[in-house]
C-alpha cells in the first residue's frame, strides 16, 4: 500500500512532458507548421484570406468523409465504402432533380439523408449479422455501390442541376463563406456535441475501447455498431451533395479513392486505429492538413506527382511520433 | 527401474508467487504417473518446464546420463517428450496424416527434386491408426470431421510416430463419454506395455484409481508426496489436495448469526443453449451470500453468464422478488438490477480507455438512458458526484478520478468495477472469482464490502475456485460438476473435503 501511495504521488508530481504536449496538440501543431512553411515560401499567394477560404472549401469534402469515417475507426473498424456512398448519393440526388423533376429539398432529403442513412445502416447490419471484419464488408459494398453509380448514371455525368440547388448548396453565405464550409462545420459541431454529451456517443467510445467489456457492461453492441456506420453513411452522402453542388454535376467517378483521404484525416487527427480514442475537432484539423498540403504544394510549384508522396510521409511521421510520445505508449 | 526422466528440486517463481517449490518428479518406463492437484497447484507449470516452455529458477532435469538446467522445446521433443493438451492442438483443416507428420513429412526424390512421399505417409498413417484403434478412419480424413475422442487418438498416434518416450495427457477425459474413456484406457495400457511412460493429469479420482500406478499430489506449488496409487484411498487424495491452513481474516465468527429474509432471487431449471449448464435450480434469500464451488468448466461461471444474459439460455426461468424476468442481454439484466463482476477484469470488466469516473458512472448512466441505452445525455457534474461517492465509500485508491482505470492496481480496478455496480443500485450482484490476482489486504476489504452489500439487502452470489474463500465468506455453498448442481451445503456443515468430493462428481 505504501508503494501504491508513492506511485500515486509520482503520477501527480509528473512534469508536463513533450509527450503530454503531443498528446493534446499534435494535430494543431502539424497544421500550424504546414501553414508556417508554405506561408514563408509563398507569402503573397498562400497566406491570403481568399486562399485560406479556398483551402477550407476544398477540404470540406475530406472533412465530411473523415467525420463519418471517424465513427467506424472509433469502433476499431473501418469504412471503405464512404467514397462510393458519396458518389452514389450525388448521382441519385442529381437524377432525382434532373430526370425525376423533384424539388431540390425533397431530392436532398431522399437522395442524401434517407439514402445515406440507409447505406450506412446496411453496412452496419452486414457487419453485425455476419461477424466479418468491417474491412471486408465495406470493401464489398464499396465495389457494389460504385457499380450502381455507373448503372444509375449510365457512366455519364449528370448535369443541368436546378439553379436553385447550385445557388444554395454551392453558393456563399453573406457572399463570403462558401456553403460547403458551413456544411462541414455544422456537421462537425453536431457530431462533437454528440460524442461529448450524449450517452450514445459515450457508449461508442466504450465499445471501441473494449467490445467485450461493453457487452458485459450492458451496452447493446449491435445497435451501437449500426449507429456508427449509419453516421458514416450519412456524412458520406453529405459529402456527395457538396461535391455535386461544387461541380454543378454528378460525375460517375466522383470520389474514387477518397476513402484514403478520409482515413488519413482521422489518423492524422490522432484517433487510434485500434479504436476507442479520438476527437471530432481533431478530425476537422486532420482534414484541413490534407487540404493545406495539396494547396500549398501547388502554390509552391511542386508537381502534383509529389502530393501523395508528401501525404504518405506525413501520415507515417505523425503516427510514429504518436507511437513514441503519445498516449498509446503508456499502455 | 531407471527413470526415463528425473526432475530434481525444481523451483519456479513468478512475480509475487512461488509457483513450484522444490518439486521432485520422475517418470519410469511402462508406468502411468498421475499428477493431482487443484487449479493453480502448479501442475501445468511443471509440465511447461518439462516441455521446455518455462525455465526453472532452481533444480535440474536428468535424462539418461545428461543433466540440464533447463529444457528447450526442441530438446524436449528430441528426447521424446510429447504433451497432449486439454485444448487439443490438432489442426482442423488438415487431414489426419498431415497432422501426424506435420513438420516431418517424409520425402522422396522425383527427378532429382525432393517431394513429399505420400505413399509412405499413407501407409504409415494407416498403420498408426490401426494401433490406436482408429482403423475405421482413412488417413486422408479431415481432422475437423473427427470427434474429440478421435482427435485425441490422432494426437496419441502422432506421439507414437515420433517415438515418444513420455506422453503427458492433460485432463484427457474431461470431455469424453464413459465409453470413450474406456477406449482411451485400453490405449494407455498399450502404451505402458510398449515401455512408454505416461503422465496422467486428472481430477477424477475413480479414474486415477483405475489407471494410475504412482501418484504425485501437489498443493499451492508444493509437493504433498509421491505414492503408489494402491496405497491411497480417495479420501487421502482429497485431503492432501486441499488440506491447507485456513486463514482467519475473513472467517465467520461464531457470534455472527445472520438472519435471512424472504426469497430475493430464484433460478429455475436453467439450461444453457450450449448445454454447459443443465437444469440449474436455486434460491437466494435477502441478506444471504451464496457461493458456487467446483472445478473450472464445471458450469458455475457459465450459469452466471446465462443468468446475466451474456450467454443464450435454452430454457428455465429467472425470478426477482417473485417476478419472472426476461433477460436476453446484459443490458436487460442491468435494467432489472442485476450486475456481474466478471472473472477477467481487463478483458470484460472495465474500459482501458476510460477514466475512473467514467468507468464508475457508466452502469448508472446506461440504466437511466432510454432506447436500449442509446438515448440520454451525459452529465459531467452528476457523473463526478457519483464517482466521488463510490471513491469515498469503498476507498478506491487512485491519483484522481480522471486517471485511467488501467493504471490502477488489480485490487483497485476491482473496486472501481464494484463501485460501478453499487452506483447503479443493483439488487443482485454476481461475483465471479472476485479476488483473483488481488493482494491479501484488498481481498479482505472486498469481503467486507460484499458482506456489507448483503446486509443492505442486496443479493450476493460468489463463484470461486478458492475453497477457503467460499467457506469463510458464504452462508451457503452450491457445488457444480459437469454443468449440474451436485451438492449444496450450509456453511456450518461444509468442509473442503466435502466440496472437493462433490466437485469431482462424487456426491458425498
């Protein structure tokens, strides 16, 4: 018992170390460092208000996908189908407006909200019913849904979206802030409140931290797993809406490979790939980091061939630092 | 006769415990040497030293004229030591011949290239199967299609194929029918007649008397002696296996005569879907602590999991305060006021990514949320108050409530989990091995807390493999064996001998 008390004092006394700092502020630090470097290299073009808003707008899709992906990863799983859900939701919504002549509001309600939730729930039900790893299930649904996009669009872009839709969903609030940024931020705020203030959010952290303990503690594991994938599906279809609004058309190849951006945003945002650890605001910052890299490298004049290289290096470095200095090192 | 192997003065320590204390064990050709002891007596540790998995801290191992400080898995195999574990290690998706010759497939040259000689393997496998009375099976049969008893025979065939001098069988009869046990004994006698030594680990005393030649009895890492089986009665064996000093720290005192109230909880004819608990019926009165004794796998934890909704039931009723409950998952158990402290704290008891505060508050919060625990808001301040109260009430020693529970000692982790259920206000609390891996001081604190709960009218059920713990803590003890209740004792009439006897399936 004496030993224990001493240990406790030690824990209380412990100084604020680099590890503690890195635990809390790793994501923000990386973002600040990126902005500093690109700002120093290209102060005239990179560090303008207009460019920073552009970065945020470009990042909005990655952020939305990342926000959904966060919940799959929070459970120690993954959702590879977000890119296909995004494309199919965009295509469907465009078709509903263009060819079925629906009001944009109704089309968005059906093609984005209802459809996104349905696809996410389908993923969740498949995962819980089969007991297979989410990687396999969502790899399958990714392929299935992508194929459906080609079928729905006949592999051609759907254009001629109603002006009212493009004006609102692709427009600017007060003529300044692009609506996609608002979409991403509002979603992030709602989900941040959800994870911090609701019992369901708390349960998801518990389930991700230790699924067996969660079951024994009385958490309804299957229902919560389905909820997590439903959120992922909804966020992906919101990204699909933003995408068609920005392009004023639904492309059959939209979002191909974007699931990697989503995963990168979550992981650079400090979430544990093993589940149970992560925060919504950091996912937003993770998404912004990806936007800054892509935009910054362009501004500096680096060939786009190098963008993936930079992303890959950053991902490995960020997670390595986390491994050696972050919270995971303790357990 | 010259022993095949001699283990001399073997001592093995693990942090905090002496697992083996100066053990002398040898195996002679053509004998069945029985190893008897309770769970945790050190049998497995001794066999792991024999297999080369563990290195002894002291002592030597003599094989022929060679003397070793330790064995390696490779040396052990080379000297012909073969171990058949309780969880058979046969690979289900390979066929019989592949299992037998795994890693040593005979080869032949075909056009200068080494290829597997299937003709030879088939012939030798068929011959081996004949020897273990499994001639009806083809060498190419997939092992996954065999029964447990047949798989065991395949493992014995494998041992013969490697020309094993010593074959260790770890509780080989635990999942066999009587007929299969008889068949196994025929093979064991055959192995003996071929001059092989057999180490037979079992809890079933009648089997020991039938098949054993010599017996070594172990208790708490010490050797109680090595005898000719014929010299001992089963009562002698039980006495040596369990007879230990009973520590008085949490013992009932004579003046403590508890008055029990009405029936709080009742379990009627409960049978699990997987049959690991069969037709279990018992009652629990208010204020009473009810213990469950028996061997690991006897169906005690399995019964509790079924009551708690963590494992599916085939039939049976669960009643709280006379009302029948429908419990299909732990959430419904929690809503009805049933909590369970599981045996594996780390894996099933708490969340390693949660602070003490969150771990304590979660059951209360879930119980007060709607829609299967989904709908509800968390309340940081309320949570903190709940956790503070438990921290004070049961004296959880932690740096702060914000500290991760995974950083606490085992005893304090257990207190956090106990606090979780107390905060949730349960009516029935099930403790599965509540003091496993917990230091003596915290143990007695936990016993006091359990008695306190019972005094407040909470139903308390304890599953434990430590008989002194049950005898010191409980008012009544139920013994289970092979999924069924075999005996029930009032604590005043229960003894370790009686419990041990009932646990082996022999009703006293």
